[in-house]
């Protein structure tokens, strides 16, 4: 049922007070804009458990909100954090099985430095074992780790280490597509020349 404008209550805009709506995506920008758009909900004195003079809980908070941030799926966030932890396990112990455990059996893996894509758990093992063999000591630091309510995970990172006898450091972003609690598709984007 559409809201009717009420000039005294909402300035004639047809919106309920205290309800925040995210801005529309910019023209010419695809659905990827939703991945990085995190909008905190507004506080309201009329929210459940509040009284006048005491701020209430976040309005619009759903089971898919994390730490009061709207649009973050608990499941996608957990899988994305599990991916980060499994990658650290690969870096420290050269053990790829943590990554295998969180990917679907028909997963699709790739990055900008390797022209082919890898499929399934066998392909995943080949991809990550070859990646790990490229480095001696290495460590990835993650600045941002997000999961959204559309089944996506995004990790922003810097990897430092030793490759071919030289110290290397490069920044990148990894994008996960998550279905049924497993990573279905993985892509990493970075400058391969760095």
C-alpha cells in the first residue's frame, strides 16, 4: 500500500518519520554498487523498547543486520570471515583444505594474473597450491571484510612476502559469490605487475 503524503507529519514527502531509505544507485552503475553500500539505520524514539528522551533500537533492523549496519547478511559475513581465516591457514601452514571446506563442489576460481579459471575442489586445490608455491614467507592483512544480504563477500587486502628472492607487496580486492553457506565463485583483482 503506497504511502500518501501528509504535509503536517512528513513534509508532504509520503515517508514515515524515522524510516531511512537508501539512495538509488547511480546511473550507469551496475548491481555491483550494492556490494559496497553500507547504510546505518537511523535511531528513533518510537522504536521498540524506547521511551521519550531515551534513544531506541535501530529502526529497520532485521536478522540480516550486523552490528547495527543494514544490508549485511550474518551468513555471508560469517562465510567471508571463514574465507579470510582459511587463507591465513594456507599462508601459514600451506594447508588448502580449509579453503576446500568452505567452497561448493562446483565452485569457480580465478584471478587477473592467471588466464584460466579453475573448477571444483580439484581445481581449487591446484589454484591455491600454485599460488602458495609462488611465495616463501607471506602474510595478508585485511582492511575490510564485508558480506551483504545478496550472497556476496568482499575482502580488501594487502599481501606482503617474498617471491623469487625479492620482497613484494601488493593491494587487491577479492569478491566471493556465496550460495547455501558455501563460496560458489571467487575472483581476485589486483595489479599483477606490482
